[in-house]
C-alpha cells in the first residue's frame, strides 16, 4: 500500500475513529495480560497519547491472527503491510490508536520503529579467497543482497552485476551518497583493481540506510523480505542497533530468512570492551541483530589475525557465543562512490568477507542449507586456527 501524507492520514483516521472504536470494543475479548506488558522497545502507555502518525511494528500472537488484526487496522484507515519474513505487521498510525489495539488478545507485542546504524588486497590472501578461485569458485550464479546505504552501480568494480535495486530508506535515491554500502559491496563481490571475495557474484542493492547511514527496524525488515522474495543466496547486514534484546522483530526477520535457506551475514558491531566506538554511547557487546542465534555473526581481526579491540563479542544467555566467525576488518581497501577506492575499518568491513565466502560455498555446494554453510565456514575457521 502507498504511504499517504500525515494530514490526509489524520483526516481519514478521525473520520472513521468513532465507528472503528465501537467495532473494536464489541469485537475484542479481554486482553491476555495488561496492555503495558505488550509494549516493547521503550514504548509506554503514556507515550501513546499522541495523535501524531508514527510507524509501529505489531507482532501477532499467532500467524492465524494476522487477518483479524488487519481488519481492525482497516477500520482505523491505517496504512499497513504484513511481512512474512519477520512475521510482523508494519503500520503507519497515530499512537493513540495503538493504545486501543492493545486490548486485542491477538496482538503479542507492539514495537516502535527503532533506529539501526551502519557499523563502520592483503585481506583476500588472509581469507584464502584466491585458493577458492583457483578451484573455479568465484561466486558465479550466486546472488548477494547488500542491505546498506546503497551501491554506486556505475563503479567499474561492479561491471553491470548489480541486477536489482530498491530504496527502503528515507533518502530520495537508491544511489550511495554515504559511501558505506559501495565499500561493503566491493569487499563482497568487487572485480578489477580491488577484487572482492566473490568477484563473479551478482548483487542486489537494497538501500535500507539513508544518506547519513541511519535506518530503522522497518526499513531493514522490508529489505530482508525483498531480498528473500527475489531469490538472494546471501544477505549482508553491516549494521546494528544498540540493544541486548535478541527477540525483536528484526531478529525474527533474520531467523525467518535463515529458515528460508538464505545465509544472513551480520556484523557483531564495533562495541567491543577493548576500544568501543564513540557511537556505542556506553553500550558494549554484540549489537542487534548480530545477537540472533541463527545469524552468521561476524567479528573483526587485524592483518595479523589478532582480534580487533573494537569488535563486539559476548556469551549471550539463550544464544551462545557471538560472533560465530571473524574476518579482516582493519584498514580494508575497497571501492568508493565515484569510481575510487579507500580504506575503512570496522565489523562492517569484516561481514562482506564472510558474505562473499558464503557465495563461494553456495556455488561449490548448492545442495547445502544455510545452516550447513554456516557450519562449514565455522569448521574451516577452526581448522585454519589449528
């Protein structure tokens, strides 16, 4: 569905409000637990008094509840869409209407649309990419979805291999103004002066972060759904949010994509205890969704395979030790918008090494599931360290 202006949306909602509320109170049973128990991600009942139209993420209690929730949103005149990957309804609606919906037993949780951020040649030898190339595996026929700040598809390193592009961010263009996404894409699948790990792979340009490197749960979930629906073999998420919660709608989207047989490589974040990035604001550990058990979470090492002090890592109760694997992430040379090259540091740079390696593995073993690819890469790393 298209997104209407705030003024038009507010007028339409007000005109239907009385009728909608009557229907809701007639149809809704007593809620399971208090409404406040359904509010997640810092939402409070007091904060839902606003008539301002906002984006919320509604988690159904069961898949069968989606229809009933959709009917109530229709009565309210709300703009919404259900995302199969993530099992969540993303809706644009005034906060005061969400307060009414909380009385519905079929709603498990309601989340605000929280922010996620980008996690900012020798390395190819370090990850043994050339050995795979020598065996004939360069990622041919594999599709890597780069969900980031966009890709400069005109860069010589990509040579018409960016085959799909869509903008899910607040930016006005799918092109990469920031530079982060092009650099990530070059590491995963660049070709030419600076080769990526899978230089024959195709790429999807899903712009989920805006020109300042900022996005939201909904933009990333939309991007993941798009990538899965279009047959991506691998998704690269060089981004994260500052929370230890591992049961957010975005975590669920990563789980669902993995269960749909897509390898999801996710940065562990730059909030390691040794020297956390200033943007971590006191947070230490693995950023979300890198804390998802099913994700292929990637940390960073330096050129000598020493663990980078900024690289997030922890033993998460109910999840296990994260990251799952590490790759070069210090002063990595790759493509930049405008046809140039440059060096960047961070687990954002480590993650596409693993995304590219996953594409090579999928070419070599097309019968492997996403979980088997993850296991194989982990075993290779252990063997290498031994």
